[in-house]
């Protein structure tokens, strides 16, 4: 049984959510408080759970809302 990490660098965030977050968009969403991240030395670690919650909160397209 493998446990998926909750935190990772920007490349890991982009790999986990392909096409969802470019560098600029990720930092804009961070500034808006819609994504969470922490600093560890010079690295920014992104919270994958907040990215998942953001994506799930987006409105559905097509069909009935």
C-alpha cells in the first residue's frame, strides 16, 4: 500500500493535475488564497489537497447544473 504525498514542488503539482496549473496561475491562486503552499528554505511546497478541493469546487460544464 503506497501513500500519496500531500505536499510537493510545483512540477509535482503540475504532474498530479496536468493542464490545471501553470506557474503564473498557481501563484495567482496562492495570492487569492485558493491554493495553499509553505516555504521550506528556498523551496515552495504546494498542498495537493487544496488543489484537489479547488478543482472539485469548479462548476461542471455541459448537461444540467
